[in-house]
């Protein structure tokens, strides 16, 4: 197996609390922690939600930023000009900017920014209106998570891009949609299943984790996931449902460090004896 250095994606999502200055601080901190990609989310809430959903209370009021779920989501939403500002800010630091798109209007807006890649989240990977638009109107890579997705749904989206001869545009992520996810439910061998079935057909295999700690991500990388995505926050105690499943700066910095160290370790010995071993052999090896 040939390994490349891992792509570390800091999924900022909505952890900015609706404040663009916090969003920029998250970008800068992700850069300082060794991530090379920052990712946000874009929603057109009145398109995505039914009227009833929009006007209903937040299911977990302690995390609400508005009197209704719709008001909560609008409070956390950046407009396209703000996304453009964040993209420029990230790129000035040498980072790649991306965003998940949750509906067709949001897909159109993010496409107008022409990022290197656009993410289709697990919740929307069966929305063929979005997939059709991206396949026709966007030229970059398309990343798709497979959380809460049946094998039938997975086959349908793979067949969709196969018929369009566009599988090489895809990065497919193993994912369990829970916040946070217990270790029993991470199911990392899904990475091997995806790798065995798709590695020679798609652009890449990824892992989107919502677990605690960073050990799982290192294992995911060694199993073949070259794109490692973790939610990122400045403070896990902040209000909002994603923070508890996110890494704080210390965690992201350690993850970036350990992934780089693992990459350096993944090789065979070029010679029976490495240079570092020769003095040890002279000193310690049994001599007949």
C-alpha cells in the first residue's frame, strides 16, 4: 500500500456561533494546529426545512440561538459574501476552504465561489437534485459522507456518478452519524470495505469522525482513509450540539502531529540494516 500524507480537515461547520470574527479565529487556530483544510456549512433554511420544522422550538432548547428552530438556524447562517470573505481569509493563510451544501440554493451559491471541493453531507447524499447540479455545473472534486446511509442508497449514488463517468471526482467518507459516537459504533472496517470496492475507481477515501479522542483517526488513516475530517471548536463547552463531538485546539494539534508522524513511519526497510541500527548491532548483537 502506498501512503500519502493525510489531508486534515477542520470541520468548523456552525461552531462559530454566528460570529464571523469567531469563524476567522477558528480558521487561524486550525492553521496553527496543522490542519490544511477548513470546512463550513451552507443552508437555505426555508428551502431545507418544512414550515412546521422552521417554526417549531429547537429540540434541545439549551443549545438554541433563537426562539424557533428556523430562527436558530438563521442566526448561525453566513451569507455568501461572508463565505467569500472566509474563503479569502483561509487562502491567505495557505489553507483550502470548503463547505458542505444542504440544499440546491446553497449548492449554487457555494459553486459561485469555485472552491477546490464541495462536500455533500450524509443527510443529503440521496438528494439527486443537488448531485445532478454539482455533476453538471461544478468542476471541482465532490466529497460525500455515508453516515445514516443504506447500502442501496450508497449504490444509487455510486451508480449515478458511474453513468456520468465522474467517479474520479469523488472522495467517499466512511462515517457514523452520531454526536458523539461511541467506539462500538465507529465501525472503521467500513473504510476497508470502501477501499476494496472503490479505491481504484474514486479520487479518494475519507473518514469523517464524531468520536472522542484522536486514536481512531490514526487507525483510520492506516486503514487507507487519506482524508481525515473532525469537527473543530475553540471550546467544547460552548452552546451548540456539535461542540461536544469536536476537537479543541490541543486535540487538533496532536492529531495533525500524530498523522504526520504516522505517515513518516509507514515504510519498509530499504536495507536489512538501517544506519541507525549498525552501531547498536556492533554493540548488542550476539556474536558466535
